[in-house]
C-alpha cells in the first residue's frame, strides 16, 4: 500500500520534530505532516533565549529549521500538507489530507495549542516585536519597562504576576468590572504594588513605531465599553492573557480530552485513550507550554511508539 506508513506524526513544532528525530533513529521511517504552520508557534517568535545550547539566543524560525534538518538527517520525511480528518476506530489508522488518504500503524499527535488573540490587524504587525502570548518566554525582554496584559482569568493573572519580576509596571486590561480569576489569584494580583487595572475596556489598536526596520510597541488605544470613550495608554509591550486553545478539533470523538480540549494521556506516558496513538507537546500540556518541555515529550512519544510497535510483533 503506497500510502501506508509505520508512523505518522501530525504537527511540526518542537514536539513533532523531536519525535521525528527519535523515531527516525529507531528506523521507524516517520512521516511528519507539517500542517499550516510548519515549525509551530516558534516560527512567529523572534528571539528565543531560553532554549539550552544557545547562550546568545536564536531566532525562532532558525531554531525550528535546525530541528527539521536534524530529523531529516536520520531519515524523517516532511510533507507540507494538513491532515484534515482521522479515523482511529480501527487499525491501521486512517488519515486524510485534502488530496489523499493515508494509513499508519501508529500516530503521534503533536498539533500544539494556539494562543487566543484579539483579532485586530495591529497585533499581527507587532507580533514578536512587543506583542506576545508567553510571559515566561518573553518577559525578560521587558526589564524595567511598562507592559499591558489583556484578560481577567487565571491565565491573565499568572502572566501579570510573572511579569512583575521584570517590568516596572503591569496594567491588566479587562472588558468587565471584575476579574474571573480564582479568589486566591485575584488577591495576589491586587496586593501586588506593580499591578494596576483598567476595567470595562477593550483594546482597539496597538500603536508602535518602526525605526530603521526595528518595530516596537509604544501604546494601546482603549475603548471604554460603558462610556464609549477612547483613550491611549502608553506601554512598551502587550501580553495576551485570554488563554490557549489546543488544536484538537479533528480528534473530537476519537481521543479522550479534558473539558477545554487538551488530549488526556495515561499517567507517566504519552499514550492516549486509543492504543497506538500518542500525544506530545502543547496539545496535551496546559501547564508548561515551553519549547523544551514540548521537545522532551516528543522524545517520550517516539520511544513509547517504538515500544508499542515492537509489542505488536511479539
């Protein structure tokens, strides 16, 4: 069967490509479907300073290209197409692209999670240049600067609290007049002298400048939802705190998930609710969401898949 593979990996961020590296070295001939965002979320990141072995930092797209090259060196194959549908009800598993149907003995799901964005054009323009969805990734760049966090739930409060380690001031902008975060998180934020609040407001536009090709954020235009008034708040950076959404829509009804949509794995492994299907990276991680933890789980998924495939021939 020409379209049959021993192992298909869906997704190509740090988890998917690390899984491909380990699987290729185990002679599993993995095929990686890279999807609509080859390289995952790191491809929309500018400088990465917290990935080990790069003391001077490295640009996100460059880092992911190195991941890809290393996996390819050992025989992994990349296909720049989307998997749009799966059927895990029987083996071999079936997966569809827009153009073909494939079968696989084992599958690693590494489709990641996407930060929720505001949906305004200016956030795309300044993404990676002062607009971020990861405080633990980018907070260091805002030492002694003022930043804004959007949101009112636990995610926003966690991001804001973390950012106070670096920023001189953190302003939380929320569309309501009270937070949705848990009481303990609210109390923590309200006691922090570095955190301020702007209520009943939304961001209409992110403002910035472009000097010699280097873009940076200078402020945000706010709209008060009660009065309709617009105002400008000066800031050096904007962090999204409105949550993440795991990219698991096509696995609904196929794999067990939590109420938000993160894939549930068996304790101490990357095994999902279907034997032969494994999950790696942010698609099953609502806690850490770091490139290094995604890569680590990709390694585990490849080893789990290799051992499972071996067990099928015993």
